[in-house]
C-alpha cells in the first residue's frame, strides 16, 4: 500500500513556474521510465508560450519524484514544446493583461506545415523533438484560453474515449477548421488528446491541468490511482468554422463570452468590406477578450452548433 496520495495537487505561483522554466536545460524534456513495457505517454506543455498550465502539470508530476515513485509500467515523456517562447513569457510578460505576443517566437507551433523545413525557431524545435513525438502511444497536450472558459476536450479521431476530471465539454470538428495541422498530428501513432484547461493564468486552470495529467496516466494503466470514471455526459459542440477576418480593418461588434449564443443573422464583425454575418444559430468557442486579433490572419474564434444530448 502506498502512503502517497496519487492525485495530490500542488499550488504554484507564477514565480515558481518562471524559476522552473528558466532553469530547464538542454532539450526541455523529462523522461520517466518504469523500466517495464507499456504505453509511452507524452504530456506536452507550452505549445503556446503564454499558456503555463502544462508547466504546472509537469512540475506537479516531477515534485518530490511524485510520478517516478508511482510509475508501474511504461514510460512518460514530459516535453516543454515551445521552450524559447515560454522563457520569454516568464521573463517579459509578468503583469501584462494581454500575453498573445508571447504565444510563439516566429510562428504558431500548433499550426504545423506539411513539411517541417525552414529556419523559424518553432520549426527547428519541432525537428528536434519529432523523434520523441513519434515514439508516443498516447499524447496529452495541455492548453489554456485567453478568456475565462469551462475546460474543453478535443481528441484525435483514433483516440478512444477517456474521461477527464473537471472537463464536461467536448469540441468536435475543430481540427478540420484549423489553418494548419495541430501539433499532436506529428505524434502519428498516438491517440491524441488536447485539453483546454481554462484561462491562462488562473491557478484553478493550473490545478486542473495537474488533475487531468494524473488521471490520464492512471486511466491508461501506468499508475495506480483512484480513477473516477465519470458518468457525466459530455456536452458536445460541433465546430463548423474558424472566424478569420478578411483584413485588419475588421473588428467584432462586441466582446463575446465563451459559449455565447450567436443568433442567425447577427452581425459578428464589421470592417472595410462586407460585414460578417452569422449564418446559422451558433455558439462562440474560444473567443478572445478583445475586438480584434493580436495576430491578424489568425483564427480569432470558432463557431459551433451544439449537439443535443442523447
Ligand atoms: Zn494553446
């Protein structure tokens, strides 16, 4: 009987995360190997530099050898994906209300081109970690949102259904709407899961990321733990469109809240050109707390319909 509580969640301050991140050497990768055969599970942090949730999860798993002492089978790779953007974020972005400028160094690491050729920081980094991604059987990529939001799950097509504590909303169809492949698509063999854990710098999001990570490993059989298989129905939103403004003159007609209902016919945005009108009753997914994107030409929000519960 282990005296350790498998799912004890730790509270970190931003300074804790910053200190940890700025000390990471070499490849930004931590490998914990049970020495026994089993799944090879990747837990990925900071695909976006301004999203600390995954780093909190990694710190929780590494603290006092918590994971190493409990791992029964298989191997876990903890990877800080966009290490340089994260370092810049911790060095430079403290106290900033908008941190989108620290999302990446040269290009969005979560919009992967067909060929990883090029000298941007992110493409070099992807080439560096690609062999590790390709060794994974399961991958969990931890993200957060700029606006407060209920946690959300996105999973790859080949991924079996798993439950995640505190996550009651699933997004379908989003991968097809992205302007580029998501990073988890590089983990070719792996069943892929992305959890949007809440807003970027909310300590509750950081705790949720830890809970989700422990639970993921327990549910995949890598460690003993009180896997609470939730019976709750997932509320499912089917994303049908990413909103990309035609040019930099456009802005929303108002700030939107997460999951806000957008009736058919509503004018979503205006600019020099045709207004953007909502074509069918929809819900706003991952809106930003601003009227126009920081990075013009990026997906500013997503439009979804809600699936009726069975
Ligand atoms: Zn993200």
